[in-house]
């Protein structure tokens, strides 16, 4: 299983480490390992710890370079703290720093899985974070229009790790009880008063609408946790969002108690299809007509070039592209058989009507997002 600790669980408001919240989590992970359950920890908090150690006010970490410097300091502090806490339980740890390329490149993604599996077989607990010191993907607030980011916070990172390892469960520990119908604390004093949703069978638009803005200390909010839950459940893993500031939360989850919000696992999507949907670097984007959309959605057909009405972002052969309808809504992704320039050139050559249609994306390389 994969357990993700949010910044508000790892650190205090001033950026210092909160050992009181980490100790029971570490103890629970160690207990699981003793029971033969393999656990991967995904931990936020490096930037905040580094900021607190250096003595910077939060307002001074708005620029990317400062946040990277804080991450460099904080990673060392974070791992030192985890090493000390896990040593009490005779558990060895390893630091695994990842970037988007480790998921987007299928060879590197395979190497990542082999390394993580070897660490687990050796009895070592991997502690994962994004390599913020060299990667700008998570730290930058502005999205690059030329590509689609696969993770912008550690919630999605944890889900991608769970997906890559075919984990049975993903636990996202944060500073709220779970998914709430009434987000503000003023709506009531207890979880029930705030409308805690204990079980989600399917992540519908109505469920997504309940998510609000980002959390105070970290970069992720409830919306990113729902996105993470969708990735993990599509990989066949049950997902739980729960309050990690309570010392017994993880133990209660492991005992099978109803804690936080649990998401039912969906039918497991094949590994290649999960990579196309969630981990691939989406370089191109096309708009298709209603006939092409219907052929993909209802008839499970391949995408022909004749169904494309616009190329919004150019792409090369074998790159993953976003497929949108005439209203601009993405409904599928797929691996292109041909580059956009090649396809446009072929269309401009005035081929006869009897010529074989150009198949832009074959069906087995298409992943549909909605029905």
C-alpha cells in the first residue's frame, strides 16, 4: 500500500517538524511491515521544513528558486527525521526522489518499479517525494501550454506510485476528516455535522463539485485528492482520505474501521492504458467532429484523420495526444500513429477517395475518459 502524508501533517504552521503527528504514523507503518504488508511512504513537507530552518517567512518563498533552495535544505531534514523515527522500530529507509520524466518515459517507469520492488523485498521502506530541487513541474504555479503536467502535487504523485506498483490501497492523510459536504468548520463541530461522506462508489461531477481550493500549507487541495483517488481506483486500489493530525487514524484504517472517506476501487485498467491516461506526456491536442467522437465512444473504433477538424497543438508520431470534441472538452487520449505534419501533408496530396483512410490512432491505443 501507499501512504501519503500532507504538509499539514508533517509540519507545524511555522515549518518545523511535527514529531507528535509523525510518530504514530511511523509506528503504524512499522507494525504493518512486521505483519508482512509492504508500505511505501510519500511525504510532503520538504519546502516548509527548509523554510523554517532557514528562517524565511512564507511570503519570501513565492519565487521558484527560493522554493527549490528550501526544498534542498528540507529534504535533508525530512530524511534525517524519518531515519531517526524508523530506527526506533528497527526499520531501514530509502529516499526516492522522482520527477515527471520517471513516469512519462516508459523505460524509466519500468526501472522505477523494479527499484521500488527490490527495496521492498530487502525490507526497506521507500520514502518518496518529488525532486523539487531540480524539477520545476510541481513548484511552478503556471502551466505550460505546450504540454500537460501529470502531477502538480504529492497527491497525484502518490496515486501514480500506487498505480505503477499495482498497490492494493492508497491512503491520503491530510488535516481534514475527509470529503465534506460543508467545507467550512463553521458549518458544525463534528464530522457528521459537516457532512462527512464515508463512502464514494464513483467519482461523479457532483462529488467533484464538493472539492474546493488548495490547502493552507501545501499545494494540494481536496480537488487534487479526488484526482488522485480516480487514478488509484482505476488501478484497482481502494483509496482513503482521512485526518492525519489525529494520532490513531492510520491504525484505525488498518483495523478496517470506517475512517474518513473511502473510494471504491473501479475495474482495473490495464497498465498501458493507465500510462496513456495519467502518466504520459501529452504533447498534442486535436479537435474531432461529432462522427469521430461517436465512433470512438460508442462503436469503439479507431480515430481516422478524416474526423479531425483542427490541430490545436502539433505532435510527432508515437506521442500521446489529447482528443477533444467540438466544444473543446477532452474525452479521450491516444498514441498517434503519425505526426500532425505528416498527416496534414498526406491530406494535402489530394489522395483519391479509394485510397485507404489514414488511421491516426488505433483503438487499442485510445483511452476514453467519459461515457
